[in-house]
């Protein structure tokens, strides 16, 4: 269990560091992503991006497990 949590944490750190490059690919501004911008406040909820990443990862893990 601890190894899984460490790997998950490292993946999150890598995704955070690579986010500027991922954003250039178009991820992060897909239809379904919610952006609320006000004075001195921006709220971003990436629903569309989360669904796409989840579907791709599910497909990859399904293919690996076969």
C-alpha cells in the first residue's frame, strides 16, 4: 500500500510540473471545463479534461491487464 501511495504522489508531482506543456496541447480548456473569472478571483473546474484523462487511463489499464 505504501509503495502505491508513493507512486501516486510522484505521478501527481510530475503532472503538476508538466502542466504548462500539457496545457499547450489543448488539455485544460476542453468543452465541459468550468471557468469562473471575477475581479481578483478565478475558479477552474476541469470536468471535461478529467473525464477524458479518466477514459484514456481506463483504456490503457484495461489493455495492460489483458
